[in-house]
């Protein structure tokens, strides 16, 4: 896109807003150099990135990029073999810490959302906890290296502390000695050039043994290093030199760790920069309440309720603007300060923003097209230095546009043909518009010329539009009415402002009859448009109310059906429960009768007893059959099963449950089915083959006789963690203890080595909280002693 167009449409102000949301200098640079693209696929990708980032921000909050700094110069120094300073290493550790936080931010344990354009970026981030932890352990701040950075540094600093104390003790004895009191200016200890000194009066310089390092401005006081502490001061200086060398060695060692992972760190920084830029676009979209526009390559633009992003969102009036479908040229007329220029700028700026991957502040489903160029001649660019008039300035721009324009361009003209004779200006404007119309260029222009309104009404492919004006308040409404040419309101406005009627009447007589008829036609069109819009709004409202009532009725119907099914199901279950209970009671009573008869030595006719029992069961079965028949659906949609045999799985629609065939169908079509604890007769019409059970995979995992995976049987009774970092070791221990516990091992051995004891201590702390561990102890003689830990399972 041409820089002139970007400046005219104030695209840089949007970019400045975008850059302010970036955290890192690298992302700010990307934002500041962002230009609209004319590649359709690239635009769709950039828009999807912004949409995914908006969705992720709404669901999870802002991406945690705090502490992300520019480490490019430090990484370049590492690449050429330089040693990083403590400050640069801290910035590298901050970068790695941000990588870890961003990686955790992206995790979704429930896998509810998929962000196609972002997931691959998050997955490409590689965390380096070992490097981060080591830098953090060794460097306390930009000015201080930790005593624990190395054993040598720790010992050096301990010696320095002891030497300092010895020097101070010696000096304290000197300044509090009665023989020295008269020679000292003050009883204090001071430093001169990293050497401990005492203030001695000038006249005693030869009486006080020591090395003079400084004197006061008056010369009355000499700062002398007593001979008694010269050797100690020399020792302290040597220790300081050794300390500096050790710190340099530690920084070189940490730099080597960075160098080993240089490629990973550089890639992480590039990914974080890209994410920073993408989420900056998301923050801008949220701030503007913007949406992702749909894009096409056919030149169609349909902006719904668009709000210019640089105007006050509380005051800006949303506009609907469209072209490129039924017409390619839009001619906007209306009063000054009515919003014509804002409409043009909104159309152009939305196109630039959309093609740069930014969302636009409009309603959902707004549509934009991909243009290879956007040209804009907007505003008064009169140049005194070039001695160009307003007309000349505009015409120079128009000549440039006509030289560069293509059929796939968007052209915006403000007050086309203005600044010269109205008749000639209108003719030039029509000729320019006609040329662009024949090329098929999407064009939007503003004008005051009535000739252009007539030209638009009579020319196919051009549509009139106007900025609405309220005659009652004498104020523009800033609404854009497409399909209605703007009416001149000069007479109405003048009358309301107090101009005498006779002057207005005389003015009306002076204008041509054709012009008057045209103005009346415009007024009639405007009235008709407003009436149509009012009726359209009412119809839309009635339609929404009808759809809402329909949805409510459907929900009510679904609710009633659900309640009905629930009540019927509960009734069936209760009936079967009572029926089963009755069967159980009947069997219990018969058994008790038989028992009582035996005890009383009463002879019971077993044949009659069985007949009575059969009659009772028959009646209960009749009730069960009646219950099943009552629950039969009036019409079944399932295919009736054929050739049922014993053992077939079936679905009983009346009971809404599965069962197994006990006896095949009899001559009446009744089948004996085992459903849970009940055996019932069910008619074939109420059965369907049960296909709900999935076929088991033949390659199922073999399970041992103990019910545990075979893999667990091959677990070694020991694990060697020597040389591993704490985080890696603890992770390996968790997996190993789980496998060993499943393998029924009574105890295992963890080999961690002796070393500093840090790994052993961390492992013991972890074992205290492990659910499988009953007890643990250090190894005995012959087991590895303090280099191993013996773990006993519960």
C-alpha cells in the first residue's frame, strides 16, 4: 500500500495503539512495521491468529509475558564467544522463566478448546529449567553473585571476612592505645583506595609508623595505613583479586550453558516475540470491541454498524456501508459536517486494518474484500510552496491514482471536482467516475453537485447515498442512507435561522423548475425510505418475537415430554418392584407353610400345593404381561428380530433395557427373556437385537494372574539416579515406584550417590509424601551406605 494512503486514512495511529500493547521491544518493532497484505491466504491466517488470541484471552486472561526483555545483543555476544555479564544472564533467566509460564498458560487439561494457529507455537517452546535454575542460584542480583555459586567462592569470601575482622581488631587496638591518642586526629577507621587507614595529625607523620595514602584538603590530617596491618591489607587485596577471577569463571561457566542451548533460546525468543505481537492484536480488538471480518476476492464490501476506531466510542454513530455487489460505485451527498468524509475514512481504514490482520469495530458477519491497492484523495492538501490551488492539489492526486489504479483497487474521493467552476467540475467528476466504472474499480466519492446525483440515478452500477440531516434540530444524524441522494436543505435551514420569507420565496422562483422537481423527488424518496425502514424494523421485531415464542413453545413441549417419560418410567419401575416383591412374598409364605406342616407332622398334598403355586405365579405373570403390553409403543420403528435363539442379546423397548433370550419364541410370538433378576415373557414386536456392545479388540493387553500388567513383572529392584538434576530424578522416581508397587516388589533400592547430599535430601523429602512408601532408610555396610536409600512398600 502507498505511504500516502496510509497517512491520509490515519492508519499509523492504529499501529501506534497496537504497538503500545506489546510487551517486548521486538514485538513493538513488528507492530510498527506492520503493513496491509494483498495475499488472501496470508490475510485469513493473520485474522485467525487474532481471533484465536482473543478467544484465549477471554477464557484464560492475558498471556503472562511480564519480564520478557530484548536479549538479542546478549545472544549475539554468546555466538561470537563472549562472556555474559550478570545482568545479561539474569535477562536470559527471565526469558526462560517467561517460556515456562507461557507453556503452562497454554496447557488445557480438559482439551475444551483448540487454537489452530497458536497451539503449534506453544508446543514449539522448549523449557530449560536446568539453565534457568542454575543462573538463579548463582546470581542474586545484577551487582551480587551468591556465595553458593561455587565452593571456591564460598571459601574465598569466608577468608575475606576473617581477614577483615583481623584488620579491624588490629586497628581498634591502635586507635584506642593511650600512646597513640595524641597523634590521631580522630579515633576512627577509614578507607583510602581499598586500604584501611587512620587519620594522623601532620606533625606526627614521622612518629607514626605506616604508609601515607592521602591527606586532607588543609594538609592538617594524613591518612596512614599502620605497618601492623599492611600485610593483612595485602592479603585482603589478593583475596579480592581471586574473588574477581572466580566470579569471572562462574559467569563464563553460566555463559557456556547458554551457548550449549543457544539455538533453543533464540527460537524461544522468536516464538515469544510472535506471540507477543499476536496477543497485542487481540488486546487492541478487545479494546475496540472489534470482530473478525469475512473476506472475499470478488470486491464485495458490507460493513455493518461500523464505528471509526479513532473517534470517541461513546459518541461515534455506527454506519452501514456496502458496495461491490449490485453496484461498484457509491456517490455520497449531504450537508457539510454530516459525516461524509468519516464514512469514506471508515471504509478505507477498515480495509487497511482487515488486510493487516486486525479486527474491525463493527457487527458480526461484516464483509471486506482483498484489494491490491487502496487510493484516497481526502482533505485539503493545498501546497503554498508548490503554488498549487486546492483544485490543482486534488487533480494532481487524481492523475496519480488514474495512472496506478487497477480493476482490483479501492478508490476514495472526497469532494470530487470541487474547487473550480461547478459546471466544469461536475463534468470532470462524471468523466472520472465513468472511467473507473468501466474498469470495474470499487469507488466511493462525496460531492455537493446535483448533476452527479442525476448521473448516479440514471447510470447502472452507481448508487446514491446521503448523510442524514435532521431539519428540526438543524443537526446531522451522521447516519448513512444508501439508495437516497442527499437533498439540499438550504431553504429549510435559512428559514429556521430567521431569514425573511420573501427572500426565501424569491430564491425559490430563481431556481429552475427541473431543479425544484428534483429536490421534491429527493424529499419524497427520503420520506419513503424512512417509512420503509420503519416498517422493516417493525417486521423484524415481530419476526424476532414470533421466533422467540416458537422457541419457548418447543422448550415447553420438550420439557413436558421429558416429564411424561420420567413419570412413566418411574411408574413402571415401581410397578415391577411391587410385582417382584409380591412374588418373593408368595414364595416365602409357601415355604413357611411347608416348614410349619413338617413341624406339625401334617401331610400336605404336594400336587395341590404346586398347582396353587402355579396358579399364583400365573396370575402374577398375567399382571407382568399386562404391564408390558400397556407400555408397548403404538408404532415401533425397529426391525423385528428373526430366528431368535437362546443366549441372543435383545433390547426390550417397553422396559428401555437389555436382556438375554432364555426360550425362543412360541407359536404366539412370545419370548422368555432374562432382564436383570426377572424372567418375563415379551412379544416379538417389543424386541430388537441389542447392538450396543462394541466388539472387543482381539489385540487386548494380556493381564497377569494377579490382575496387574505384565510389564510390571519386569521391573528391576533398583534405579540409578546419579548425575540427574532434582526435577528429572523426582519425575523418574514417581514412575519407578508406581511400577515397582504394581509388580508387588517388597522393597527397592534408589541409587543417588553421595556427592553434596542435595539429591539425597530431595529424594527423602519426596518419599515422606509418597502414598506407596511405608518406610525408607539409608543403605548399610555392603548395600551402598549413604549413596543409596532402601524403600519398603506398604
